[in-house]
């Protein structure tokens, strides 16, 4: 941000827009990308200018992703080996 002389508030919006676009495109879920970026990156700061940037970024990234990958998300959330999840849960429970 220093090279282009961007303020820290505007830089947060740029990072959040990239995050919203990434989540929206990767999981084929643009609305989830917007709310994830608004809650996690911007820490619940709801300004209409920031929110509109997040919506546009997430929507455009999802359109590009769907054009490239089709309707299937780039990162599938389906678990192909259910026994793997069970063993991870048992192993984690051991340390809690």
C-alpha cells in the first residue's frame, strides 16, 4: 500500500475484496464470500462503499470461476473417505 500511497482503511477493503472473491470463486458461493470477508477481514465494519466492493468482487470472481470450471466448485467439500473424518475426530479428542 505504501508504493501506491493507499490509506490503511482502503487497503483493508482491497484485502477483503480479494478474500471475498477468493472464497466466492473457490467454493462457488458468492454470498458466503461477501459475508466471510465482511465479518472476518473487516471485523464487522459495515459501510455501504466497502460492502458494494465486496459484492462486486465476489460476483465477478464467481462468474469467472464458473466460466472456467463449470458448475462444480474448484474446491470440493465432499468427503470421499468418511472413515478418515472419524479417525481425525477420535485423534483430536485425545488431545482435548
